[in-house]
C-alpha cells in the first residue's frame, strides 16, 4: 500500500506542485527534497520545495479570498468542514499509510490514533463554529469577534496530519484564510490533505499549501506584511526565530513548542497501574511528542518497585517494521532525531544515571533504519541534562523524591511548562498537586484524550492555546462597538 501512496501522488502530479488558489501549480523555484523512509533510510519520493515567491503568491490568493470567506455564514463554513471531516475518515487508510511511510509511525498507531485524532480536530472546529456567539451585547455596547485575517501555519513532522488539522480546522471555522507550510520531512499526508480540501469544495484561496524549509518558506511567511498571524508547532528554537521574524510587522504569533513533562507519582499511587501507563505515555509515538511525560518523579522508598514495573512495561514493547501489525513502536522519524537520541543516551550514561533498560544503538536484529532502543534511566538527578533537555525519543528518566513539596519543585524545575501528569488514589491530594504545577495541561490518573481541552504552554513551551474553544478563539479579533444598543431594546427615534 505504501508504494501505491507514492504512485497516486506522482501520477496525480502532486509531488512537484504547490496548492495555491485552488490549483496545483508548478513552484517558481527548482529546489527539491527527498522523502526518506525512516525504517530503511532510503528515499521513496522527491518533492518540490517552494520559495519566497511561492509564499507571496499564496498569501495574495489568501488575502483575496479572505474578503468573501470571512463574511460567509457560519452555517456554510460548518457544512464545508463537515465534508472535510467525512473525507478524512473515508480516506483514513491512505492517510495512515502515508504517515507510516513518511515518519515511521507503526501502522496500528497511525490507524488508531494519528488519523482519527486528526479528524476529531475538524469535527470540534465545526461544532464550535455552529454554536459560537460572534456577536454579544454588554449594555449598549456590542462585542464582535471577527476573523483575524490571513494565517501562516507551520507544522511539524511528528504528528503531521494531527497538527495540520489542529490549526487549519479552527482557522477556517473562524473565517480566516491560510497558507500552510508542513514539515518538508513529512509532506505526503499534507499533500493528501490538500486533495481533501479541494474535493470538499473549499473555495479557491481559502487554503494554500507551500512545501519548503524553515529558512526559506517559514521565514517568508513570518515576515510577510499581509500575513496577520503565525501559528507554529515546533522546537523552542524554531519558535523564537519565527517570533523574531514576525515582530517587525506586529503580527500575532501563537507558539506550541518544546516540553519536558513531569509525571508525579504520589506516595499513595497504585504503582501497578501508574508505572506501566506512564511508560506507555512517555513512549507513545516513540517519544516524539512535545508533551510526552518523560520525567517520572517517584517516591524514593518505592524506586526499586518502580524500576521493576517500568522494566516489565518496556519489555512488552515491539520495536520493528512500522508496516507490521504486530509492531508497537517503529523508528524515530529521521536521521537528525536518531543522532539526537543517541547523543542524549550517551550523555545520560556519562552523567552517572543508571540504565534500567535500553542504551546506545539499535535494538538487536535491526541493522538499519532509525530504530532506537527504548531506554529507561533511574536515579536521575533533577539537574542532569537528560532531566532538563527535550530528547524527543524513547528515553524516560526516573527521578526520586523525598517529599511531595520536593516532587512539585522537581516538576516545575525546567524551562518548559507544556504538559504534566499526576497519579494518586486521593483525588483531593492529586488536585492540589496539579494546581501547583506550572503547565498548560495536567492529567490526573491518565484520563482519556479530550479534543476540547485547550493545549499550550507556560514558560518556554510557548504561548496561546490550541484545541477546543480556546484554540478557535486564537484566530479571532475582538471589536467593541459602543452605542450599538441591545438588539432587544427599541431603537431611539
């Protein structure tokens, strides 16, 4: 099936085109990039990369379309988003195969999580649009919420479709038009998404896709004077660069950046449940999630029991060919990330942290591909690099504590504040700890994922929020109209 994805995109002329103003157009530059299968390290396709000139064309199309899209009825936009949602579900297997090929997601994970969760963002945007009060009254004053304008959306390689829909869905629902720059490392699902946009009947210019790298296409979006907002998901370093580039035109910048999320295991927690689920959460998507709880903060007196349970959980993981239904964890997504994971594991060993399992190199029997050994360190000190820096791979640090106050201090003791977890039988105590953690989300006792829950960071994890009603409102401006008078009151004569 993977080869048929490439054949479909090639035969349809997608790989060497941009989607601008409702058409698949030849880019104005000659740059190309290879798409690498991370399970084999071999190129499987080549895509065209855009330039600043392509960004200018896309922004011009988006600006023209904004005039009509922004004043279209909420009902008509909701209907079109419903079509987008339906088409994603109809083409779910094609999307899953593309994601597995381009960034190494185990096919079972792509089918059960990557694609369905992406579709959910469109559904939530549609539902929020259908009920949102764009006009409210406060005495004789009206408060209007209006689309902010043309939005440049920059998305990463780790959750390629999921992050696209998390931005495109609410932006289009709000009445904005967009120019999307997906990661050039995982572009296939983005091309398929552009086909969905076209086939759903979204008007020309409302959605535009320009493939390219950050220094060329990302920078052109951030500096363009006709782009009203930039939303970026990526590393903290990339977010800083985009914000600096955007500052000259005073555009809104929403950033969902790095994380080093804690998982606080309280003294009364059921370890038999808390530890295996914590390992699974840390290693979900092979640890390539900005909110992955990769610091498990545990009572010192229970450390040995935690180590045993963590080792058992890691032993149940099946690392291998992402196309196999038996595989739970494929490779990391690219060579740079593989090298980063190996470097940080080496640093952890050099720092004196003790390995519970894993370590340097590939798992046995895997001689090629960007496969990493699921690695758990114990007796990790809070100031070690492996406890401070985002690794973005299957590496978990067990950090002991002696009091709950110390556990909270450790949890808050990084430059990040994106996500957090707390485990404990006493819900009141768990809530109290959750209230003290400085992060945009806190999960108590592993609740189900909720697409309505706002997601975003404190500190260097970013600003602004995605998902739910708060993510929708990021794409709106607020206008106060004084002297408007309440619509229910009689007009003055």
